[in-house]
């Protein structure tokens, strides 16, 4: 190859420079040949075809000219009829000969010549090899009938008065109109015109039938009554409307025959047209038609893109979207590739939704369908993934393509995208707002283990409510719980706020406490004007500026509040207090609070290993003076503020070396070395000094490093947290990180056990008998079911089995459908659950969006559905900061200077605080924490009517249960009162006996004593033991026997039960 290149001599420099200056002129004497393309279009026929047919604009002009000619010919016919002398004879010759003036004849001849020439020319241009196909067309035949006689009369003057049915040109005008509309739509690039075309064809057909009938009857009656055009019109309208007055009727047999023929034609043609119109109308109803461009430019609308639209998803979106007053005038355009569901169709026919919701069947991947939805004019586009698909990754891929298509078609349209898998999130990084389902799900499940009912707190915050739920209930806790559910997060600029304007230059903690004391609002975060990051409780060192944006929790936003000056400030504070419950805090309540992060904050913000506590003041004595709370300072005392080093160990951890040595675990603080997926937020957390070998991760199998085969053998100091999941997906990373966050003391780090299968043997080996919490994640393979709401069947039954086997185990469950929460820890004869079921039905009838909130498992944070967080994406349309605040609360994002969510227990020693307001002051002054809620256990007693109702259902069961209560109350450590837990998981309820055992006991009781002595005594003792034997005891014996078979100790199970 090198040799060949060397043989070619290089060009002289002068030729190169000349080529540069002269371009191709230097090659004029070369052998190159100029080639012209598309020479076939240069022929005369092709040029005519381009002008008359192919070119859209010129073709449209030709069609319009042809249509005008046909209308002109019909108009000339009417003029000829009106100029005719009616006083003529009744001879048959009048049908074939008419009086036609010379000017009128000249005009008709000219029109006929032009029309015939144009018809022949178009026939020649559209000729495709078959001449008879062109000749036998109905338009060509009508053109010959109406034009040739006039042309013949030029050469044969005696035929100038020959009758020619020129009125038949109306059908040619109809044909020209159809072609003209098609060319018009092609010129303006409008493709969705089938409905318009069919309506136009129907109207034009009806007009042509009437016009033909009018002219035909008028001409045939020239030998009879000599009807004029108006009488003919009257007769046709009366006849076609089936009224038939009979005052105007045809007399000649020819006109009667013509009327019969026209009626037959109408009966054949019109039904066909109506059928096609009805079919197109039905298809239009299915596909939804188009969203008007005029409406899109004058009104505001948002587009909802989904794979399949279910009634629950639709109602959640509509209720949350239209809950905001400023969105009442918005239209919602739904773009879905499937046909409308029956339930969805029924809902969209309700006047409240039919005027504001438009359903379009189409795909977001088609620009044509995006144009129908006017996506380029939309205020926002919501793209939701189908979580009920078997393959959730495939569902995410479809969502990604939809987001790409919308961004390509309408770059300026804000995108609100819901994604399922966290590893797919980086594909839609360009979207304005993204909610990853698995990230939020696992983070909430993790925080539920260390901060109870976090899922309930977040769910109530992201739902729009007026706090009217439960106000008709007779129970105080339901009224308070329902009213506080109306609290939401709002924002306002400090200098524009009545709540916070006076705290400019003060510390954040001071502003939060005094705003709550004065107005009953809870200031939780702030953002600088020149910064995009939101800081949750930045602590006492943060000084408020006039331009800061304040984020606070309240029933309604400040702009919708009225302020009244009252002399009695105490009454005002009570009426506007954040919580309106009893003044004293019950023992074992839990205060959810946002602790200040340990970066450049005072020493009190550095969490101790024992967690946050509330201790009595050291000054003074209880006998001398009542304990007091230090005031919250306007500006933090800088002399007492020290910087907390995140990398340093807590002093409390260092004081317990024995525990560290016994557990053989050495922790270090840092960032995880590996990220499971692109886009995960780096989180500072506790890490092991050395990487554990992969073989040691199997808890139930020994290896060369350890010989343990069950959780008990490991000797964990803290209780376990067991996660039962189908697969160990990337989302599990967001479950582990909050439980290993840097601010959690080492002594409180719970071992995490991942259970990928849940037979009884595996549960016992992984330490379920001494676990703190068990988290049951909804399985992907069971999220889809043929029958609605049956997707949770397997999960519910499995959790119910766990609850019956391990009644004291704290189980946190995720469900697909929120409506199935009523089946968690189900008891058919539980009167309190039945009362709550009735309350839920009443709230649903009142139109509440949170009717499920009073169910005890949900209120206790034992169950939640990820679909409840769909409203977070919808609410972000109005509050663009909600996703960021929620991610900070759940620990998915960490920002230097921002706080975190934690909890602390209230004990007997803390009752000196007395009220929630004093607790707020105590936390703000001592640790800089801001409390945002209470997790309270209320004791509820059964009413007399409820007790009677249950007693009437099963008298024997109640009597046995009472006996069981007496027996249990005598056992040490298992005392139970005559009340039930309203917000717990109902773990202390007494079970009823199984019906089968009850029937067996009855049969034994009916039999008379057939034996005496020791045999009778033995039988009596067996009968009594069988009578006393409860279902719980049978299950406990089953579990203990299985543990003994596996070689496991039953001590933990005995302590649990």
C-alpha cells in the first residue's frame, strides 16, 4: 500500500493554490459529466399533474374553482326556472323542452365547456392504464349528461331549448367539496378530521337529496299543477319529515314515481351515512378527540400520562389536585394508551369532573397524540409508572421513554415523574420533580423502626385536608387526631410574614418556639434567598434574615388566616394551639422531633449514645421549688457553643468498652465506599473498620470465620430488625443507611437481618423471637392480580400468620392498596375495630381523602401503602419544596447544617413538664430540638352497648375469654387491664377460642359421667384442660416444639409471649 502511494506524484504547488482560488473552474476541460435528477418530472404531463393534483395549494385552488362552477350551474338552473312562464299547456313536450333565453344559454354553455374540459384533463392526468375505469365513474357520467347537450346545441341551434337536468350538478359540487376539504386538511396538515368530514358528507348528501327532489318535482309537475320552487320545497320538507299534511301533492304519475324513487334513495343513502357517523362518534368517544387549541391558549391545563388508568389513581389525583383553591380553573387532560375503564367512565360523567377532565386515548410517544393533548401549551405533565406490573423494570423503561418524548416535544413543559426503581432515576435527571418509589418506601420502613409512625406522619403531611375528619366522633383522641391531620407544610418570606417578621435577627430556635407560643405554628425549616438548599432546624446559631423563606406546619397558610387581638392571651393560645389534647402528657408517649445536626452547633446538639433525654434541672430541690425550664435565648451564647466533630466518637460510646469488645465490631464514621446505583445521595454513617467476608453474611450457615447458624448464637446486644423481602434490590440501600446514620449512637445500632424467604424455620433461625421489628415488604410478583385489591392477599395472610404465632412482635407491613389496611391483624368479633370501620364509612361518605386514617394499624405506623405518597408528586405542583423536605425528613438527602428526624420517650420522670408548650420550650432551650408531633397511646374502654352487642354474638366465647383474662392477669409480667390500645398494633388483645375446640368441649359436657373413681377424675381433668386450652397456647406449643426440633433455645419466645 505504501508503494502504491509513493508511485502517485504530488501536485505542483501552483496547481494547489490555483484550485484554492478558482474552485472548480480549473476542472472545466475535464471529463466530468453533469447529471440532472428527477427528469421525469419535467415532462408536460408531470407538470400538469403537479399543478392540478400533487401541489397542495394549487390543487386546492382548482378544487375551489370547480366547486364554484358547479354551484354557478345550479344557480343558473334556478334562474331559468324563475324566469319561466307558468301559463303553458299541459303537454308532455314541456318536459323535454323549456324556454331558455340567449344570454342564459350562453352562460350555461360556457360553464359546460369549462367543466367538461377540466373533467377530461383530470381524467387524462389520473389515467393508469384502464380507460373504462375513468369513463364509468359516476362523476364523469354526470358531467357528460350535463355538459354534452349544451356543447351540441352550439352546432345544432334547434336544441338550445332542450331540457338538461343541470340540477344534478349539485352532486358534482358535493364531490368537489369533499376533495376540496381533503386538500385543505392536507395543506394545513390536519389529520384528525374524520369526524368533520363525515358530518360534512352527511349534511351535503341531505342537501343534495332535497335539492334534487325539489327541482325534479317542479319540472315533472310542469304538465300538472305547475308547482313553483317554493311549493316544491314545502312538499319535500313535509314529506321527508314524515309529517305529510297533504295540502300540496304531486298529480302526475311521473312526479309520484319520482317521489317514491327519491324516498327509496334516501332510505338507502342516509342510514349508511348515519351509521358511519355513529361509528366515528363512538370511536371519538373512546379516543377522546382533541383538546382545543383555543382553549389551550386561553385556559390552563395539565396532562396526566399513565399506562393504565385505575379508579383509585384517578380519584387520588383529582382530589389532591383540585384541593388547592388556585387550581379550580385548571383542566386535566388524561393521555392513556388503553380504553377508558367502566368505573373511570362512570366517574368522568359526574358533572363535577366532566367539565374539567378530558380523556384522550393515545400514546405519549406519538407527536400526533401529544399535539392532540396540546402538550406544548400545558402548565405541567405528570408521568406515572404502573406499579401493578409484574415487571417493574419494564414499567420504568416505559416511563423513561414517555419522559423523553415529552421533553423532546415540549422542552418548556415542567415534568413531574414517578419512577419505581432507583437505578433508573438517573435517566430522567432532567425532570423538574422526581419521586422514586423504592427510595421513599424503604426509608419510611426504616424510620418506622426507630421513630414510630413515621409513615403516618409523612402521609398526613402530604395529603391536603381541612382537619375535619373525626370531628363527629364521640372520642376525644379521634377528634384531636382528625383535626391535626389537617396540618400541612407552607412557606412564606420572613419580612412578609406576620408569624415570623418580628424574629428578624433572632436565632432559629427562638423564632420557632415563640411563633409556636404566640400563633400555634411550628417553624421547621428555612432557606436563604440566594441558596437552593432547605435547612431543617439549622439550630440556635442560625440567625434569621428578612429575605429568608420560612417553612412551617399549620392548619392553613398565613395568607388565609385572620388575626384577632384578645385580652386573654391564654384563651387565644389554647384556641390556636398546634395540639388541643389534654394538658398532661401520658407516660410512654413519644415526641417526634427534628434534632439539630452536629455541625458547628452547640454541645447540646451532639447526641449522646443513650439518645435524647429530658432530665430534671439540677438547680434547687424538689421539696423547695418546682422544676423550671430555661428560657430560649434570642441569640445563642457563643461561649457555650462548641463545634461537634462528626468523626469523633461519642463519650458515652467510649465509656462502654466491654460491649464493643464483646461484639467484636469496630465502627468508623464515613461515607459508603460503593454506591448501589447512580444518583444515590451520599450519606455520612457508621461503617465497619474492615470489610466482612461474603461468606459471613449468611446468618444460617457457618463458614471458616465463624460457626454460628442462628441469630441467638451471635449474642447481639441489641434487638434485631428483620426485613422480609422478595429480592435484595438496590432500594434496600435506603433502608440500611437511615439505621446506620452518623447521628445514631453506637449503642443503639440494631442488627439488620434480610430474610428472602419466610418459612417458619427460617424465621426462628433469624431470631424472630427476640427481634425489635419485622418489616414485611410488598412482593413485586404479587402486586398484580386479575381481581382488583387481591394483590395483597398473600402478604396479608402471611402477616396475619406471623401475628398469630408471635403476638408481641412489632410487624411493619407494606401493602399495594390502602383499602386493604382494614385486614391487618383482623379480628371478626373485635367491637372496637367494628366501630372504627363504621367511622371510616361515615368519613368516606363525607368525601374525606383520609378515611383510612382511623384504622389502628395505620395510626400506629404498622402498615402503609406506597400509593399514599402519590399525592407528594401532585402536591409538588403547588409546593415545589415538598419533595426536598420529605427527602430530608426521611434521611434520603443530607445537607450540611440541616437537621434530622428522631424521637425520644417520655417517662414518669418527665411528667414535671406537664404541657406540650412547656415541652417545646424545654427542647428548644436545652438541645435546640423542634418537636413536630406526638405518638400517644390512649386507653379506650368499651361502651355498654358495644359490650352487649359482642356478648349477644357469642356468649360462650365471651365467658371463656373472661376466664382467660383472669388467668393471664395472675401471671407475672403479663397483667392486662380492661382496656385496649388505640394506636398500638393490638398486641395485648385476648384471643377467642377456636370454634372447633369449643364444639368439642360442648360435646364432652353433654355426656353423662359413665366412669367413677380415678377414671372419672382423669376424664374430668382432661376435659378441664381442653376447656382451658386456647388458640394462643396451641400456637405457642407449636412454635416451641419446632424450636426444640431445630435445636434453638425457647427462652426468647417465652419472654415474648
